[in-house]
């Protein structure tokens, strides 16, 4: 069984690489949004033209990025959404809600200090992990039936 896993959320740490490296040897394909922050923010105006108003600048970029995000979430078997420690990832909350609305298997990766703020997101998840290694252990167990050593 091959799992398609979409890695959504925080882009300022190497959590995606930790999961990809840890899942080496498992039958998993990974996808994610564009994680180059500047490219993601500016894709709309770079492709469709400058906007003097920041709202429309961001609007263009958000819509173009949504093409990739929607496809990735819709085609994934499992969506992992990471909420980082430093920034509020409203887009990650949106992705988690979209995945839940589609009935996708959702794993949330967050810290204890965000428990209250993310209570509804956590309630929609099938697992709430704190470390990328726990996500790898979940994937390994679901795919192979083997528990962590």
C-alpha cells in the first residue's frame, strides 16, 4: 500500500526533511506547498503583475498557491499539518479544516502551548503529535503494523 502524504504548515524549520528522512524505506510519497517564503508570497505579482495595494498583492499569490495546495490535499491519503512555535499559521489551520471537510486522515504536529488555540483542529485530527519522529512512527505503524523500537 502506497501512502501519499501532504506536509502542510510551518516553513521555517526542517520538520519536513526529518519526516522524509525518517520515512525512508516506507512506501510513502510526499508533497507539500511551495516552501520558499518569498516565492510563495510574491508569485501572484511576479506572474500576473504588480499590485499597489498589499491586499491584492497577497490575494493574487494566495489564489495561485491554492491551485497546488488544493490538489495536494485532495490527492493525499494523509495530511500532516505543522503549527510552528514562532508564527501563527492561519493558512495551516485552513488546510487542516479543508482536509477534515474532505474526510482526509489528518495528523497535527503542534506543541502543548498551542493546545487551547488549536482545540478544534486537534479534535478533527486522527492523531496529534509533538515531534516529527512521532509522525514517522505513525506512518510506519499504519503501513507495516510495526511499533517503534
